[in-house]
C-alpha cells in the first residue's frame, strides 16, 4: 500500500505543478495584454513572439504532466487489480 500512497502523492503534486503553470500562463496573458495596450514599438512583435513561445512551452509541459498523471493512475489501478487477483487466488 505504500506504493499506492506514493503514487497518489505524486499525482497530487503534479496537479499542483499544473495549477502553478496555469497561474504563470494567466500572468503572461495579463502581461501580454498590458504590454500591447501600453507600448507601441516595432520590437513589440519580437516580444509577442517570445511570450507566445513561452506560453506554447507551458501548454506542452501541462499536456505532458496530464499524460503522466494518467499513466500513474493507470499503473496504480493495474497494481490494485493485480493485488486483488492475487488475494483472490490466495483465498
């Protein structure tokens, strides 16, 4: 059961990392909006591209974390089912 608790703890931790990345992304959105409403210069195009690249990277990381959470959940369910089958066999 320790393994199950460890897995659940990791799922929870990964969820909080995703929450943090959402907050960072929201902050970037605000920064992007404020910057574009207040600063009109030729280099803003490059800054916008850079911010977009960062947001794309954050989204990619969030997708990877979601996939990892799903994989951990599936593995924990497999282990639980195997333990239940083993207990059935032993009884």
